[in-house]
C-alpha cells in the first residue's frame, strides 16, 4: 500500500467542517466536475481522440464541465455515464500509485496529463499541467 493510499484510508470518518483527506492532507486541489450529457451546447470543443465534446469549463465560475460523447468513444462506460470530480495533483504518477485506474494517463490537450481512477465505484480524475 502506498503512502497516498494509506493516508486516504487512515481517516475513515470526517466531521462536517473538515475538508476531505485528498485536499487537506495530500494537497490535491479541486479542478472541475465533469457531467455527462447528451445535449449539444453552443460552446462545445471537440476532442477527437476521445470522441467527446466538452463545454462550460472556461465559463463556469464553479468548474462545471459538460461532456457529450460520440457513440464510438473509446472511453470506458463509467466515464461516459457517471459524473466525476477532478483534482489537480503535483505528481500524477505518484498520485496513481495504489489506485484502481479505470483510464490510464493520457494527454487530452497540450500541456495536460490526466488519468481516471475509481473510488468506491465513482470516477475521479487526476490531472496535472506542464507549467
């Protein structure tokens, strides 16, 4: 078991006023929430390699990103059908150690590296930026 995994599992319960362990202890930073949709939107950007359209991210003050998928999208069904939360991490490879990876690291756009893990059946995106 890695240090990150041990840390995430070491605090089974938190109080209402406490941040999640991922942010409070590991330093992961909230980035966005991705919500699958089948409704086309005016500001969609197409990501050809994943057969998906994304919208809303650049204009949402809350980091809401809408995701619409082509029928042939290579992404796993859980990513195409279940909303996910995304965290920015400093070291993607280290953050992935000991995690259940549902989609391995890839580059959805220039300077971005991301992967998807599952936590109790829920997708979580981990993302890092080449700054």
